[in-house]
C-alpha cells in the first residue's frame, strides 16, 4: 500500500563495494531500536570494521548473502547472512523503525524463504541465537548449542575458569528467567 518493496541480494563484489553494502545494512539496523538504545553495530567501536572484513572474506569464499528490502530505493530491512553446505546462517538482522508497521523484517524473510525454496542446494535457515517471539512465527524446530571455554594453563587461567564454572550457570539461569527467552537457536527446514 505504501508503494511496494523490492528484495535485493548481494553475494560479492570488490572490497569497497562490500564495505559500502555492509555499512548500508548496519545503517538500517541503526535506524531501529538498537540505534536508539546505543547497541547497534555503528555505535559499537570497531564492530563495523569487523563485519566489513568478515563480509569480504565470506564473499571471497562464496558464502556471503547480504539481503535488503528496499522501498522506493531506500533500504528498510537488512539481513547479513552466510551460507555453506546448504545452510543459511542469519548473523544480523535489522529494520527501519519508521516502517515497523509494515513488517519489513518479515517481508524480507518471506522473500528469502521463497528464494531458498527455489534453490535445490538450500536445506536449512539457521536463525542463530535465542528463539525470539518473532522467530516462533517462522520456525519448525530448534537445537541446543554447547559452549567451549579455553583458558591459559596458569593460576590466573585456572582461577578464571573456576569462577566461570561456578558462577556462570547461576547468572545464565537468572538472565533466562528475567528475559523469558529460550536459549536454543531456531532453524527452518527448507527442503
């Protein structure tokens, strides 16, 4: 009703092009609640450069998928995704709060799922992270994720590990209880 939207996907390009696309995507994220709360990538020193370097490497390897939902040439939703061995990993998502009522994130995901269903190589869309309420609308299952903790083999390292081992389960339990979120990532079967 607002004039339509177009889904655009970028998988590679020159380093400067990739850097510009990643910045454009995180500018979308910055126009969401994350920007207002100061937690967006653009407001976290060094994070944009990290994601740009990561995207350049993923593009070199043929694993990059940067998706945008555009309305009249303006990016209103963004997905930073990697893919390998038939699985698409949603790393970061963002949408412009100005368009929140139109559900730009859901529209972008719908375009992505249509594209993945048409791809015989695509098997899974992994939404990484906790099962958020909006993900429950799209997913059909989730899985547990383990954690690996490595410390240097000296007294300080052993002390830090003991503190982690004894205190982290208590902290994590309280965080989960207060947030009401599940701790397992959601996945969507494509095939």
